[in-house]
């Protein structure tokens, strides 16, 4: 069994939601189960810039960067379907969204016993 984690990160919530609905429609096209959705907390970064090069402490400007994150977790049993899905996703371009893929799979190791 393979688990694929789709980590989506964007500064724009609308672009993130469009990408998420596009991925969900792609999964439904392949008749896959609905993925588990995890919404991560928003990250807020504030930057303060001095407007004047002189010593004027009151002349400041503040900016903020807000980033949104979501994770989709998909379980697939067919290895060929995974390769097909990854090739399709590699060829797509999601505007304004950073996509990170993590693939987790289990291996079966046989225990070897040494007879002495």
C-alpha cells in the first residue's frame, strides 16, 4: 500500500482552493477514494520597514505575509496507477501554489536465520 501526501502551500487562498478542487476532480476521474484533508495553521510573518533614512522613529511601515497550507493524504494500492498519476501531476502547472509530494510505502523483509 502506498500513501501519497500532497502538501499544498500558497500565499493566495483562492489559488489554493482551485488547485485542491482540480486535484480532487483528478482523483475522482481515476475512481480513487476521497483523500483525507488536513488544514495546517496559517503562518503570519510581519515586517517593519523604516520609511526615512534619518532618525525618525515614528515613520514606519508594516507589511505582512500570510501563507496558507493544506495536506491531502491519498492511499493507493496499484503501483502503475501511482506512476501514471505522478506523470500527470508533473506535467501540470499550478499557478501560485507550491506542491510537495511525499510517497510512503511499506516493504516486507524476510528474516534470514543462519544455521550454524
